């Protein structure tokens, strides 16, 4: 069993996560799930970068502590990763003691090598990047090339690292196959290093929010030396032998793979500074640093500061998480930039998922159910066009996955789906069923189609873990038994029970969605399966905070038939709550009424309005009936 360590960057806690953070983490999750399918011993880590002058400024502006700023953002990451189905093994925070121990240890090793010295540091500094830029990089307007914001001239006495000493060793490392990917990025950092490296500052003076530099308590460790060490601290580096067991297994072991997935804007830090720090400390290097492109909107990188954020919460609410995961991995060629648009998402959903996959599954399951009494066909086949296509496509899929070409891997699976559909159209098994001629030929034709779908769904497990498992169950296969060994022809069981039919991918009304008129249904992609219990413990129930609230204002939401925007009062607190009750209640009739709301629900946007809770209502023949206290009680009263 080989060890495989995969990491995302640790994300800055200056603001809430966006599509770039979700994309990198979904990629890492897909890689981790794929490696587990192949029997590797996998460790997958992500986390947050919580120090630096930018966090201090944001906290000061809000009137809170830097730790409180970090805690508020970290809680959102935990909620989001659970929602998106991220299977990480650990979440490292740079404010944790284990991280501070690791930073102290790597600094000790670098200093023992004689690679640190004190000197004056001057330059143009971007607080958001936490880095200095040259005059050439910032241009005459002195703006950050990444954030397009003003840089600041800074001058102070710092501790420097002898980066220039490692120029030749870095170039030799780049020459090894696969160390920096894709090739265009390897060429980029090679050119940068060949142009000549200068020593870099690895400390900051007068910054109270950071890791104190060992032996220099007036300095904090430069965020890029400190933050990059998370890849070791999460494995217990710098702790005792028991703490460091993961480090020995996943970083120091020979033959193991250590893969950093990063955005192209932080490639230099991961492919120049980080390996140089490791060389100085006498530690193993990553086996691969893979830099992906940016998600663009209006030809600009998606960024809150630019104002072109993609509202993933709305897509999750409408369509479920797994279709969004599929779109992100299918639409972007990993390593290149890609443009996001709502229209492209709807087109991809309707074409690939609703039509190609969903309709194919529905047709095959319906025919098999009718022909064989709710079971898979009783006879298989080992000589047919679907098998031939699958035996060409599966090796292509495996090669693409090994090369992080996720869009190509998915394209290979869709070759099998295309062949299944052509195969069925050519043989028309429905005609035989209509004529009552259910014979061995019909069994083989339907079995071949179902087996093709089983192979596709198995390959989709790393991409859409919930939906792919549901497809496998729908065609009579057991997702718990699916791994790399089942990506071969002939594994679909004969005469196996088929579950009740369900619609996996309801087609999107494109015009309604783009016009903002598509109401939010239960997301098909995230429906609870039969294997997942609906029961909750009393402890889980008590996590829900129900409170009485008084409606102080109400109005309809434009372009929505069902939604009302309610202003409610809970004691001294006022909130906005969106409720799907417009077809049963007039806004004016609700003012002054008391309702019961879920008060600790994560805020979510519905039709562009942020809802800060949920109103409880019963459903009577599909019409909402609000729940009220039987007598007036003070607003904000808990409901138990």
C-alpha cells in the first residue's frame, strides 16, 4: 500500500470562502477519493491561514479580536466542507499550538544550516498577498498585480533567508519529471529562478498577530514561511514521536507521494520558497506542486474585491452539490483558466446529467424492471459494442485521472454513455417487450446497457460521490463494493433486485432559471438514500434553536410567486427571513402576527435576498400553514 498525501492551500480568513476555494478543495477531494479507490493510504489536509497584518486590520475595523475574525470564518469553512462532501482527514489552523511547534522546529533547522541573517528590508508590499513586489511587477501606478489594489512602501530591519544559495538546487529539482505541473507553470518558475534569486525576508517587525520568531521576540515569522509549514504541522512535525507518526508515514517515507494543489497566483511561494526552505531544513520535498488556473467572470478572476462573486449557495439550493462538483471539474481544464456562467452550468446540467446520464439510467431501469419483474437481466454478454467501447474508454479515464486531466476523464466516461444509447437505439429492446418477446437477446441487450452505466457510475464516484452511489444502486450494483478493481467488464449482478425508480436529474427550465423565476426545490442531487437514516439524536435536536418572533413588516419578492420577505423581531434583535408562503398569506395580514423560526440556521440567499432563519409551517395539501403560539408571548421566547 502506497502513501498519498494531498493538500489544498490553507485559505486566508479575511473573508468567507468563494468558488476558487471550493474548486481547489473539490479537486483535492476528487483526487483523494480516486486514490482511496486504488487502495492507497491517503491523507488529505486543508485548513486556514489566520495570521498577518491584513487580518489584524480587518479585525480592528470590525472592532473584534483577530482570533474572533478567524473563528467566524473558520466555522463557515467547516459548514461548507460538510455540505460539499469534502472527505479531508484534518483541518489545520495556523493559530493552533501544534502549528507553532512545527514552525519553531523548521526555523531551528534553517538557522542551524546558517541560512538566516539580519538586514534592512525595503519594498512595495501588498497586505492581501502578504508579499513584496518589484517596481516592474507593480508598474507606475504601484498596484498589486493580483488584487489590483494599492501597495505600500515598507522599510524595516528583518531576518533574511539565503534563498539565492538554493538557485542551482531548485533548477535541478524542476528538471525532474512531474515536480511542477503543468508544464507551462514549470517553465514559468524555471525562468523566474534562472533570472537570478535574491535573498528574502522571513520575518516582520512590530506585528503582534503572528508566530513569534524564535530568538527574536520583536519579530514574527513571515507568513509565507509560517503558513507553508502547515503541510508539516498537520502531520505532527515538531511534536513528540507519537505526534510525528503521520509525518513519518506521509512525508518522510520513501516511495510516498506528496501533492500540493494550488492556484497559479501562489505558485512562486510553493515552487520556489517552500522547496528552498525544505532543502535548508534537510527535509524531503513535495513530489508534485500542481498549479491550476482561475475561475473568470467578465474576463476577470472571481474575487469579492472585484465584485464578480459566483453565488454557489444558490446553485447548491437549486440543483444539489454533486452537479456543481461535476460542472467545476468538467468545465475547467485543470491548469488553465475557465469562465463561469449560469447559462453554461444549466446547459451542462441538462445535456450531460439530465439527458445523457439521467435519461439513460431511467430508460434501462424501466425496461429491465418491466421485462424481468423488478430485477436486473438474468443473462450477461461478453461480446458487444458497449464492452468494446468501455475497454477503450476506461484506460483513457485512468490515464487522465493520473495526469489530473479531470475534464478528459469525464469525457472518456461519456464515450461509454454515448455508445450505450447508440446500442439501445440500434437494437430497440422496447419493441420486443411490447410484443411480449422477452428472450435471451433482450436480457443481453439490457444487461450490456446497465453494465455500461455501472462502469460510468463507478468512475464518477470521486467526482459525484452521492449521486454516483445512487446511480449504482439504481442499476442493481452495490456502491460499497465499488473500487478500482470493479472498473472492468462483467461485474453487474444477474437477477439482482432493482430499487424503486427515482428521478436523478430533473431537467432545468433554463429560461425560468436565468430570469430568476425558478423556485428552489429540494435538491435532487442531495436526496437522502434508503441507507441513510432520517433519525436524529436528542443531542442533535437540541442544536436547533427555535424562537418566537413577531412579524413587523412583510412584502412580496419580485419575480417569485411563492416567496415573501418578512422583517421579524426577536426581543431586541431584528432579522430578515424569506418564507415560501406567498400563495397562502397576504403580506399585510402577517404584520403583528407571531411565528416560530429556526434562529440558528446558516444564512442563505433566496432570489437575491439573504434569509437569516426559517419560518416553521405545516403543509396541508401542499399549502403552507404557519405555526403560532396559542397565546401571545414575548418575542424571542425559546420554543422547547
